[in-house]
């Protein structure tokens, strides 16, 4: 897919103000069309990526009993190990399917700000991550990668602000205490035929502002629904991250930017597939509503104002089985 958009993040931040505006117009066009792009020269050290990737791979190779030592303590708990048969992402769109063919490890914010007192926030987004005891460097490598994703997401939000003709710092008050989650996903090699309508990940859109995905290099299966109604493959390009916008960004932009449906289909099922997905989510209490710059005089907002945290919590609850 030579035509898949690749954005040079380093070049953007080294450019003049006028050049940035020119570059950001391309981002606006991409987000209007597919909402998916690849980021190169992102600044994340290869060693940090390699460490967390290896830790996740080692964890998923453990026996079920060993992995279950880090499992979520009850159904609906957001963090820790989530085994097969526990999630159906298509349910977030009201579609009934069998459980997705995957397992995951999930972690939340690394610390709780002192000003967070909402009991729902404390019980959900700021719940403790259930760390595995093995591999021994799992928590440290995970934490290092999560911190890098926080920095990278902030930079991308600056680019997004520029693409919307806003000051680069516009979104900062909304994301200075993000409630982002990191997921390591493992799609095991399939030894049995899937059930009817069962995918590795059912068709869904992401919930927050943006997602930073690191797929296994040269893997296949991730597809996005294009405006023409066709499903298109998303390539796993070496040394890049895949970025896509989520529902709250679509709310901010009144669907000027699309929160695109995507799925992981049963291709290449003879081999396992692994990925890391960082779901950038604005502050728990951030009010997300249509930006004035995305609303003409004749238009009305398509979506009511919503709070970031409660929106995320309801979407999460809808997908867990």
C-alpha cells in the first residue's frame, strides 16, 4: 500500500510556522478521509520499543495458569490480564458477535493526581494495574513505553490543533491529566475454525482522542472501512506507528474528522499476531463538545457535550462479556 499516508513528525517540529501550516493541511485531509495515518521519525527509542515488545511476547507465551495470576480480579475490571472469550468490541456499536479471538494485558495511568476525587474515576480509570511477576522486567519496560506514548500523544495533539487552525497548545488543558490506557494484544494462531461472524477484533471505533498502534511488522489483518464502503488493509510499516482518531475527536470536530470503523480479520491465522495499542484519553472531567472552528453558521453540533471519563467507562462496559 504505497499510497498509505506517512507523516514525518520530526520534520514537522523542525519546520517554520508557515511550513507547519502547509504540512498540517495534509493531516486535515487525511483525518477527513480515513482518520488513519502512519508516523515516522517519532522519537521513541528503539530499545524502549524492543524491551516492552519482548516482555509482552514472553508474558503471552506463559501457561494459562501463570498468565491468570495477573488476571483482572472480576469481570469489568479494566486492568490486568484479560483472557480469551472476554471481549467483543463490535458490541460497542450495538452488534452482537461471538467473543473476539484474542487475549490482552491492560494497564492504566501510572499515577493518580491528588485532585481526582470522583469515585467512578477512582474505581475505573485509576484502578490499580495487576502486574505479572514474570517476566521480571515487565512493569519497568511497560512503564517506560507508556511514558513515551504520553509524550508522543501530546505532540500529535499539537499537530492536530494546527491542522484545525488552532494554537498548537489548544488541547493542553484537556489532556494534562489524561486517563489513557495501554494494551498489549495477542491474537493466537487459530487451530479451529472461527464461529460465524467471529473475528480477531470485531468492527469498532476507538473511544478517545487518538490511538497509537504498534502492530507486528509485516503482519496482516487490520482493516479500515473507507468512505466508499470498502474495507482496506492497513499496512504494518517498519519503524512507524499507526495513528487513528477516536470518537471524542470526531465529537470535537463535528465529524469533520472521522472516527473510522476498523477490525482485525482472520487473515494469516496460521501465525500469532501481536500489537501494542495506546489509547489516548482526555482528562476524566474534560468536557468534549464541538469546536467553533468546525461549525458553520448553518450547522448544529451532531453530538451533545460529553465528559471524557464517563464516556469511556460506558463504552468499556458495553464490550466486556
